[in-house]
C-alpha cells in the first residue's frame, strides 16, 4: 500500500491559501480604484432585475382570467 504524501497536501493547501489571498487583495484594490460600486452590486445585474420585475406584469396582461 502507498504511503500518503503529506508534503504534497501541505503544498497544495499553501498554494490555495496564497491564491485566495491574492484574489482578496485584487478585489480590494479594484474597489479602491472605483471599478466596482461600493455597495458590491453589479450595475448589469440591476438592469436584469428591473426587466424581470416588468416581465410578470406583461405576462399577466396577456393571460386570460382563470
């Protein structure tokens, strides 16, 4: 039976931790530079939400009453 390679597992954990830290720093610098709104919402998502709210009203108007 093969023995576990603890060194490999440790290295993978360290690399994952490093990637996560870099992603956090990048997100923080993006927020700081003004690329994203401060509230964390995506302006494109807000447009989709408005159209989703309007769609049920239009569907109700076209459907005959039950």
